[in-house]
C-alpha cells in the first residue's frame, strides 16, 4: 500500500434526524501521515461525522472506510487502529488516572506502560489522583493519554485542547508533530482557528451539515480577515491605505487607524512604517468571519 492511500474515505455520507439536519453528502479523503482539520462552528456536524466513523451511529446513506476497512462491517477491527478523544469526555470517577489507564491498557493489549508514564510527565498529569476530583483540564489530559497510549495509526480528536492551559497545549502540539513524523494520521475536529493553523496540513470546513471546502492550511490562512488598529504619533491620510489590496473599512479617528485586512499583510505594514507607530493591535478572525469572507469572495457563484 502506498503512502498516499486514504486512511479515512467517505462517499456521500449522510445522517438525517427526521426533520432535523445532521450531515449531508460528506466526501472526505484523509491521507496517510497528514494532520487533517475538520473545522466548523458548534452544531455544524463535526461530532456526527466522527460518531459515524466510529460506528457509534449509523448513516442514513453513504459509506465510510478507515484504513480500507468498512466502518460498519469491520467495526471491531477498524477500532483497533484508532485512538479517540470525544468532545464530551466521560471517565470512571472512582478510579485514579493510573487505574483507569491500566484498565484501558489491558483492553488494548499492546500498550507500553513506560510510554504512558512519559505521556503523563509531558502533559503534567498526576495519575495518582482520583478522576472524580480532577478539573476539566486534568481530565482532558487523561483522555489524551488514553487516545495516544497504544500508538494508533489514526488519532480522532474532538476538540482536543479544551480546558488545557497554554503550556500544555504547546506540548500537545509537539506530540501531534511526533505522531505525524512517524507516518501516523491525525483527524482533529475543532472550532479554534489558531489551533488548526498550528498543527494541520489540510482543513475541511463544514457548515450547517454540508462540506463547503477542503483547503491547504496556507490557503485558508491567506483568506483570513484580520481586524487591525494602529495608533500613530500624528493623524495619517486614510487614502494611503484605502487603495491597498485586501484593505477595507478604513477609518481614521484622531491618531488611530482602524481597518480590516484580508490575505498578506506585507504592503499594509510597509505603508504603516512610513509613519511613526506607537502601538498595533491585531484581532484574529473567528470562524464565522472566515466563512463570511469565503462566501463573499465567491459572491453569487458560491454553491
């Protein structure tokens, strides 16, 4: 099998809940060794897709395979190769982290406990404490360890950094880089744009149950809308900025310029540098703003 085979492949994957929307005609092709982001606002259909991949629920129509295994017919075998972190994590509250992970390790049968201890150390997880008294973030660490501990060929992670402090988030990103370097595959569901930019190679955007696009992360970042505010020592002429490519909504009030910029910032920064800058504030876009930018660029041609 070559290195470009599909670890996850879905064709026309659809789940309808009566009159309520689920997902509609989802076609994904996630390749071996890539970190694939599944991006969308809460309620878009991310978790529904994951539950079908894990055979927790059955699709209305369409099909899906993992590592060439049909997720329904070969459900047990496909799960042997998956590490999964759910978005709503439930653990055995009366067990310590160590007891819980030993239990999971016995179920997996191919876990090196030394590696579990390394993960716990890197994620700063105290395995001696009972799960029931842990904070949300510390429970999330246990969940990440159980997903990673058997070194699966495919990691499916639903909002993996929820509740983690910034230092642990950075360690998690390093772990994902190591998984990728080993040729294993990661499927991350998220609604946090900076997280996706940090770790993913490609991104699928799902909105209202439908797949709107699949892009390389660099392409998605180039489309991102940034809100900028620059304070100068003196008022600046707005016409210096209004004609720059990608710059919109320019407003100058006293010594402060506010605007939005889509795409590369090079021309804007060089223009601003012609004046004496006191301070610059940039607000990263949220997902809805990225969606709106994506659709507005396509106008009436969007489907």
